[in-house]
């Protein structure tokens, strides 16, 4: 499972350019699905089984990133954000720009601290004052590298194992959800109904992809598979984020868009109890998942989410516990197998 997660993490898949991860998911699911297709806007939909209930599992394939906004005459690249960044962490990061001639490594720079005024040193560098340096002499050098306005930019980072079965890397949000979805489809042998594994596009920029796929499938229930904020770190108050890594999958009760459907809540609670998997509860003031918007599709689809607590979300150094990932897989497999009793 860890090897699969590593492969997914190392496949760049910024919002609006999800092909790399989509192709990997399709390859992994091909032996385990009756049908695999890509819809008109780029969602991957894999089907297994027949009849009712119709269960839709969804995991977004995209990650946050940047986009080339302007190239000045000296060859420095200005950029815009794609998805929700904490702009303070961007400075001094290595990045990869995906132009027509392949990825180009650059660094995000700004005015050196040595020549900053005292008041400048006290302030965070603003996005408008940052730039990417690829070592070009001028704008023609950048053009020769195959880079133009609108090209995507991702973190330059690595996937690593830390202590106690924990992993770190960029894009764990939401390669973890994709990993859970793939492993669930592999593990499912017998169940009543139809399960759809949907890799969605552009979740990070507004829950874009899931709307059309949910409308087309018209499922009886939707389960979002994603990550959530872990609060077990210095500087976070217990009431701000209650989930902890290593203590079980998280059931999303409320976010800024939706409140979990009561039947879905009971389904998750009953199932977790029956197989003795601990679950955590998440009540969020901000953030949302694909399953947050599906209650508004058609005449309303009962929806909920099974999440994996992850530290430092939306940074290049996210941290999660593989034990939580494996327990999420076990829980979702059992949820599919028991769905006919609830829907």
C-alpha cells in the first residue's frame, strides 16, 4: 500500500491537469473493475458489480499548485496560486514548471534579508513580491525552455517514511484518498449492488469534477475519501482541530458546506463498531470535500466522508500514519458490503 501511495504522490497532478494520477488509477483498477471510463471533463469512473444500492466512492485526483502568470524581460517568472495556499511558506521553495519541453526546476526567491529594511524583516513576503528563478538570462531563455504563460507549477519534493509507519510528502491530500479508493476496489470480492470508484478533478479549486459525475451516476449514497486536518501538534488548540494521526479514520460530521446525512452517519458508526475500528469525529468551520456538495445534486444524494487525519495539509511536508490509511480501507470495504441494509 505504501508503494502505491508513493507512486501516486510522485505523479504531478495539479488542479486542471490530473492526467498523470488518472492514468495510474486506471492502470491499478483495470483488473478489478467491470468498466472504466473517463467522462467529458476528465473524471475517472470505474464500476464494479450490478444493481442496487449504487454506491459512489470519490477521491479527488488534484493537488494545489501554481501557474505561470508573467515572464519579465530578465527571465523571472511571476505566478498565481491554484488552490488554497498558505502564502507564507512559498518563499525559498523548489518548484517544477511543466512546460512544453518537460519539467524545469526553479526556486521561489525574493529580496535577500541582508538588504531588507527593519520593517521589511518583520513582514511576510507577499505573493506579488515573489518570483521563480530558473537560472535564465532573459525572457528568451525561458521561452527556449518551453515555458509560457498558463503552464502549471508543482512542488519539488519527495515521499519519505518517518518513524512508526508514518509517511511524509506533498500531495498526500489527496493521494491518500486515491490510495484508499484503489485498495477498496481491489479488496471487494462479494457485495450487493454496484460500486463506482470516481477519481475527480479540480476539487481544490471549487469541488468542480464531482458534480457532473454524481449527476451522471445518480448513486444512492456517496462516500468521499479524503484527508483532514490533524490537530495533534504545537500551536493548535484542541477545540480548533480534534483529529489525531494514528487514532483511526475520521468521520466528517460537519464542514462549511454540509452536515452528514443521518443515515450515512449511522451506517458509518454501526459498521466501524461491528469490525472494531476506532473512528474519530470531525466538526470543521472551514474546508469541504467532494461529498460536501453531492447532497445538492439532482434531488439530493445522501452523503458522508471517511477521512485520514494529516498534519501540515497544503504544504510540501504533509504527514500521515499508514495505520489510519489501512483502517480506512478496511472500514470502507465493510461499508460497501453492508450498504444494502441502509440504502
